[in-house]
């Protein structure tokens, strides 16, 4: 049986061969998700690593990886013990073939709906910056979306990752219901 680290490495290798667009979307926004989302300055900014990623990324000197206990974070109950939070030292510059899964997934997010169907949606979390791709729901390259969907379908086979995606999905659906209520639907 493959280790989590090996599975993550295989997923990195697959995603290294696709791009979300045929050009660098960072030129439109000053690479906002890297500069404001992956940087040092604000305590709550950075990137959660998925189980197994810390093994792959430890020792990368362009990343500062902070270790804390799962109980200190808003994570599923199944998450126990150490969790890893990474901040980039020189955003938006990084070795692209070693970007964490979270960076490779944005501006999309994995979603499991109330019928248990798994899909990708635009990331609708409240963000400290605007992503033009999300605002405009820009269509992304098909091979990127297909590869990302396959990769996440594989990732959610890990019960911890499944629980995380399910928790985020339930919060997303709840927020959507609240919005509909407010609008009187
Ligand atoms: S994903 Fe969005 S925020 Fe990030 S660089 Fe591209 S357009 Fe900018
Ligand atoms: S790891 Fe790379 S892609 Fe991800 S936030 Fe940092 S600079 Fe941006």
C-alpha cells in the first residue's frame, strides 16, 4: 500500500503537467492569492498542508512550516495531533513543481454535496483579496479541471481529507441556504 507521501507526490506529478489557463493569471491581479494569501505578514494567512504533504515539503527552505495541534484549529474531530501550516517566504516566487495542493486547487475547491456527489466549485470562502477568476467565473482549461477532479477524487479516499472536504462543503451549503433565506427564496 502506498504511503500518503507517495500518493501526494504522484498527484504533484500529474498536476505539474497542467495549467489552469493558457497564460499567467497573476498578471491581472498582482498574483494576489500568493502575495496576500501565501505570505508572512498576517498571522492567519498561509496554507494548510494536507496529511502527507509535510513529509514531502519538509526541508524546503522557501517555506516556513509551523507545527501546531489540531485542537487549536477549526478542523474535523477526526484530525488529531500535529497539523502543518506553511507560509511562503518569497511569494509569488516558488518552485512551481513543489507547490502545495491548496495552491494547485485555487481558485477551485473540492465539494461534496448533500447527495454525496463529489465535484469542484469556485472557492467562495471570504478572502482578503479579490480573485478575478472567481469574480468572473472564468472557464478554466479542461485538462486542468479533469486532472484536478481526478486528483481530489483520489485525495478524498483518505478519511481525514474526506472529513475536511465534507466539513467545508457543509459550511458552504449552510451559508448558501442562509443567503437564500435572506433573499426570501
Ligand atoms: S488564481 Fe486568482 S488571485 Fe490567484 S493569481 Fe490567478 S487571478 Fe490572481
Ligand atoms: S507556494 Fe507558490 S503558488 Fe503557493 S502561495 Fe506560495 S508562492 Fe504562491
